[in-house]
C-alpha cells in the first residue's frame, strides 16, 4: 500500500526519512515546522514511538 504524505510528525532520528518520503510524493522540498512545546509531550513520531519534534509537509 502506498502512503500519501501531506504532513508527517517525526522525531529527530526520522527527519531525513520523512523528508525523502515527502519529496518522493510531491517532487518538491517540504516545509519543516517545529512542533510547539505544549504539544510535544502528547505527539509521537509517525514512524516510531519517540516524541515528535518536527512537522514535515506543506
């Protein structure tokens, strides 16, 4: 099953993979946004269970 990537929350370890996935899907560089401090504790990486630090997308 192919995944369509619009915005992905990811940890520091998976930032490069999330960017590659976005570029493969959209053929353009994504915008990286820091997840606000108040949301970090409840937001996990979509590729593992670590806390998310960035939102990758448009």
